[in-house]
C-alpha cells in the first residue's frame, strides 16, 4: 500500500523565517495530496491541497510544489509567525480503489518563536 | 461551533473492558471515517462509511466495530481493550467518498491501563 514519508520531523525557527517541509510517496496511483495542520490539543485543519495534474499551488504564505516524476512534494511557508506553530501533515489519496482513504506522513513539528 | 462532535474527549479504560467512542457530524456529509493516531505510528486510516454502509476496512482486528445508527453518526466500539489500543481516535467526514474536503473531529484520547 501507499507509504508517505515526511521530513524533517521537527523545525524550530525564528519569526519571519521561511521553512520547507518535504514529503514523498510511493504509490503512483495517488492523485490527491491534502495537507493538514494540527495545533496542540486541536483537530486537524485542512490548509492546502494539490492534485497530480498540477505542479504548484499557492494559498497566501503557503506554496505547495508537486513533482509527479519523483513522487515528491514540498510545502514552503514564508514569513512564519508564532501562530504557525503546529504539526504539519502531508497525506496522499489514490484515484482508484479505496477512494476517500488518506495515507498520512508522520508529521513535521514546527515551532516558531518570537 | 464544532461541526463534528466526538465524545468523550478523554477516556481511561481497564484492559479487557469495552468502550464506545461517539462521533456525530452536522455538516450534511454522506461519508464518515475513523482514523487512529498513536505515539508510535502516523495517523492511520481505520474505516470509511458511505450512506451508512461500510466501504473500507483497514483494521486487522475484529475488536474494532464501527456502528452507524443514523446517517450523521459513526460510533466506534472497541472490545477486549489492550494497552496497545491507547491512542487518539479521530472521526472525519466528507461530502462523499470521492470528495476532497475532509473535516476532522477533535478526537477522543483513549488510555488503556
């Protein structure tokens, strides 16, 4: 089945810095890649997604890049703020068979200090 | 105002006992899911339901049984609890199985002693 790997496992940066979170997947049948953010004690919150027919998507300070050939994604967060501190999860969903099921990476814990 | 309600928020259970985790969504979604997040593993898919029917089951153990009494309910019954079942269990929903937009509940943190 699909496996999703995320790196790094943690990041500590000063406010204003940019960060890059990398994600790779194994199943070429995966076509949809949503990312979620989880603040301590809170629910997972959708932040951005991309489909396999796209290479780039931007949502304010978030930019998501997708390389279908290498099965790799990267999430770029610019001008980080303390409120960005959370665990960020990459996930992948196949376009066939088990529609609806997401496979998650292990998460990247981001800490932004003022 | 949470649109997906999970109850209880915290649960402590004794090994061998049985518990039910409650999930209700008020989004009008037709598909509901259970995921598990433990200290040792990433967030794992467990079950998906669509229109109250089981669609996908990735849980090896029959001790985990989802129950859908209403379209907007998907409870999770866990029997013969083991310490390894300790995890946070998240319920989620989407308009349909093919929908991109998942909404997650805030989770039930289960500790089995």
